[in-house]
C-alpha cells in the first residue's frame, strides 16, 4: 500500500592581476554621509543567483544633474553605496571584499568602507562616461558578490545612489547619498520592482518557505491498529525558510486529503474499489514538539532559527478484518500558516 504526498511552496574571488585590481583598493577613512535628493529613484531591480557561489544584482538609477547635489564642491564620481546585514538586520562589513560594481559596463576602481556600508566609485584620467557623468542620465548598474556575504538569517542587500564631490583646494571628499533611501534587494523575492527603505533600519525580509517530502510507502498494513514510523532523514517532512522571518514564531501545520476525512481521520482508498477505505492519522514530531493531523485544534509548533526544520512522521492506520486486499493510496496537500 502506498501513500503519496503533494508538496507545496509558500510566499510570507578572484583578484584581477592588473592595474585595475591595484587601484580597486580600500581608502583609509570614511566620512559621514550627506543626504540630498540626487536621483529620481530606482527601477528594474533583480537578484540572480549565478549558480557558482555568486549572485548578481541589477538595477537602473535615474540620476539627476549633479549640480546642487555635491555639497558645494565639484563632482568627482558617481557612487554606489552598498549595505550588507548581520542576522539582526544591522549593517555590517563582510569579512573580505570581493564585490564588483559596474556602471555602464565599467567596473569600480576604488571603494571606501568602515561603518557598515561601502561606497564604490571610479575615477581615471581616461573617459568613464557614466561614473563621471555630471548630467542627468539613467545608469545601468550591476553588482556581483559571493553568496556567503548574505546569510539566510537576513538575506537582503540595500543599494543606494550617491555622489562623491571634492571641494576646491581640499584633499578630501564629501560623500552624498540619496535622501529617500536605498533600493532593497531580498533574495528570492526581488524580480523587477524596487522597494525603497532606510538602509540603516531595513524591514525584515518577507517570509519565504518551501516544503519537501518523499512518497511514503507504508508497505503491508497489519489488521487492526498499526503504526509506521519514518525516522530516516530522507523520509522526513522538512520546511526550508528565511530564518530571520521565522525565528521565535509558532506555525500551524495542517493537511487536506484527496480522499476526504471521516471521524477526524484521513482515508486511504482502494485503487479499484472506491468504497474501500483505510482510516489513518499522521503524527509529526520534532523533539518535544508533536502535532497530529488532521490538526482540528490548530495546534502550533515552533520552527528553529537555522533556516530548516524537519519532522519525523508516524502513520497510524486501522485495517478492518473484512477489508479487500489490494493497493490503497492517498494524496495530502500540506499547508503552514503563522499562528495568529
């Protein structure tokens, strides 16, 4: 006898051996950001996993003319300001820096970062038409980085438009950031639209969850009451999710049966005789957390903060003495919701 399932998804470096790599070094200090409405916003935000341990963000920034947005100085370079986050949503600097930022097809040549964000810019004597464009234009920006910089606990990045300006006779720079905020990229949920947030206080990424389960084969069922426990990892019911949105919350797990229910039990149906049924229940266990299906009481169980929680299923069947022999099956549609 076979019991089948139906799974369901939810929605809640390499250094370049060239002059370029030498120039793409970290400056010695960073200054506070000045704020200015230096752009008309962001568009076309996408997150692509490259399948090789890196990801690429793409967006367009509609820069205004730099005039009036350089803190009284002259434009040195357009800037791209990036914020990565720790598990609590606080801006952080990655342990190493292997991020590549391209504007109009040209890679950054310098970056500066010491206070939880990093400014990327480009200045060469030869022409770099976008990085040094002081007029109003739309910049096509691509940002590539190792996936290890973005943890499951807070899988998001903020990208902010900026300007670098130099005052006449001054050796230093002024750093100007878009006053409205930054484009907010969330892994798996950024597909064209651009959400704008305060990058120093970003909202938690929306809950994303998926479920995996095998086709459970109950084998030969005993007459009367019986149990079948699936303890192997490959046989468990597992939920994978964004840890920051799940940690500390309880969830209600339930399932509906293709064969319906009777007496608060699911039913296995005979493959050839639709009048023949085997009543059964499912018990899901994770440590001390146990939930019985059907879950008529909406009992909630906690999910761990590590991004994955698995349950050991136990099937409890009752076979009548006069039941026909043959193959019996059912299909369960699982669902999970946050506890109100």
